[in-house]
């Protein structure tokens, strides 16, 4: 088992609901165990973002390797409508 800390953020739509849904999907990922969740805080965007972010972090332990975990996290982003167009974009 490997331990990871994953930062989360949302600045579009119902930001808190998106974070909660993302955490639930991460926790439901086979081979992933959610160990802890931080609180949520609001920050201004750095770079081209178009609105204030809600941010948080989770601690995970997993049997997945780093590439598998990243692929799963990127799929969760896509499921929530994230389209990567530019660095630090919405």
C-alpha cells in the first residue's frame, strides 16, 4: 500500500457539491482507501481562473501505482466536466 495526499479544487458551479462528489468517487475507487479529508477553504485564482476556488485535500492509501491512481483521478475530473485547455485553467 502506498500513501498519497491529493489536493482538490473547484471554481465552477456548485463548488462544494463538486468537491463532495469527487471525494465520494475517490473513496469508491477500487483499491483506494480514504484515510482523511481536510477542511475546505476559499482562495483567489492564480493564473487564468475565472472565480474563487474552494480547496481541500485528501489522504489516501492504495494498492494502485501512481500512474493508475492519476488516471483514475483524471477520469473523475472529466466526469465532473473538467476540460484542460491551459495551465491552471478552470
